[in-house]
C-alpha cells in the first residue's frame, strides 16, 4: 500500500478521504470529530488509535456490555503508560501529560459541549486544568505530585506508525 511511510500523516488524504462505513461514507476526520466525539464521552480519546505510536493499541473490540469498564481501563492504561502516559519529573517539579489531554482538554473539561468547537477552544486556553477532570485515572504517584502544584507540561505526540511490536503493553 504505502511502503516506507513513517506516519499516517504522510499519506495524502489519510484523514480526509471517505471510506464506506455502514450506509455512510466517512473520513477518519469526520468519524473522530463528528461521530465518536458526538457521544459526549472524552474517554473515547484514549480508546481510539490513530495508527500512531503516541496511542496505545487495544487487544480487543469495545462492546456495549463492557464499554464503561473498557473506557475506564483505556484511560488508566494510557495515563499509566511509561512512554506515553503521565510522568512526574521531581527535578523540574513538572507533571508531564499525554499530548491528547492538551489537544482535547475542552472535551474533558466540558464533555456536555462535545463535539462542538466551543468546548475545545475553552480547553485550549488553559489545558492545565484537565488534571482535575482525569484525576481518578492518573497513577497514584501523579495524583500525589499534583497536590504539590507542579508545573504542567505535555508530551509531543509520536505520529510514527504503530504496530504490535511498539505496543507490547497491549492487553487482551
């Protein structure tokens, strides 16, 4: 297909080309921004995987019977991941969070406004506030660090293509 491609973003039209999905044709952009975000649950951002190492592959399908538990587990797995999740640097007194929490801070802070742009824009202004919305999903060490009012920073997102080898922490 696209041999030698390092990132999904390097494939022309990867996010904008429409594909058949049920009775509709949807692009990845519309599927994520208009369909999945329309459910009004920001945990979807930890559950979906944009074919990039910055996200965690899940070893099973999400189903209605276990959806709530699966979404909670996806959040905990992402935030607890050593390479992509939350990290506390005691030298700089900084909690470093996944890039997804900066980009979609508004969804976590104002889920009732999903998928509208207004909520996202409000979150972009002060993404540091997202820690309050995800506190229950953070590892205990990060929760303790946050009580000391550290600086908040965000990891860059790794858009290089993922695969099972780069996601050895896949649970199934």
